[in-house]
């Protein structure tokens, strides 16, 4: 079974530029998550989708970050314009919906973003 | 307040010995799940083990076991017979149940860097 795919793996941009990350979840997984992991910290949830609807985006900086999950499969996370503090690893995860606390999330390899 | 606390920034262990990584959590939700993930230097998060709040027995997965002490709100990871490939960052995480306001997302601790010496 193929895992969660993400691209690109690395991205370097200058501040105020825009950038987009792509995620393809494990086949059949209804729930998709985007996390931001700043160096030396644990991941922090940015947005959670259930199929193509947003479940939780309370920690997404909506003035610059946007995300979509068209057709309930692939997802794109965009930053526009980027700031220096956006330098981080962006992790995508997916899970099959169980509706319980035991639902396991599987992560992709992440995209390392450096904003100069 | 921190929901997940990992108090050991770094741990060292000799190859083939056992090591315990500490994790304490805070929730008022009676239904929750506790997870441990491994993050090697390559960056991906690898799922290791899961413990449900209603599980009577401690979870085990191969060389990994979870020492779950509900009254103390601790969920320590025990790695037996450490291998050089176990060197990585380890994260404890919690997912609250359907009754919690943060249902769905994983809340992670700060992580513990484990170094296995030959």
C-alpha cells in the first residue's frame, strides 16, 4: 500500500513570495491533515479535512495561508505572501475515519520550506 | 497549559539496552488516545504504538511497549534491546475523543532525541 505522498520535498523562497505544497493521502483515507513543524518543536495542526470539507482550521493563519481538498483526495496548501517565520517542515497526514480516539494518522515525508 | 509534556530533551542509551522515554498528558476527556511517533533525521513521522484510554493492558508492538499509568497521566515509551537505527527524535501525542473540543487533531509534545551508542 502506497503511503502519503508530498511534493516538493524542499523549497527555498524569498519573503513575500508565494509557495504551494501538494499532498496525496493513502488511498481510501477520508481525513487529511496539514501540520507545521518548526525546528525543535512538535508538529502543530494547521487544518483538517474530512473528505473535501474543513473540520478544523482554527490554527491556520488565514491572512496568508489557504488550503483546499478538491474531490476529497489530493490537497494543496498555499502560503501567500511568505514570511521568515514560515520556515518549517510542512507535514501532511491522513487517516481512515473511525470516529474514535484510536484513529491513527500516517504521515508523508514532509516539505522543508526555507524563507530567506 | 501543556497538554503533552516530554521532559527529556535528550537521552543516551547503549546498544542492546532498554530505554524509557517519558510522557505526561493533561485532559479532562475520558476518551482519548495516546500515540508515539519516531522521526529520523530524514523527517518523516513513523507511527510506533497506540494506547487507548479504556485499554486495560499496556500496548506492545515488537520492541516497543507503552507503560500506561492512567492515574498519573503518564504514557512512557519503553524500547527494549536498543539498536543503532533507533537513534531519532521521538514524539508523544494525544488525540482526544469525540467529547473533546480538539477532537481529531493530534497534540504533540516537544520530543526527545534518542541517541544509541555502539
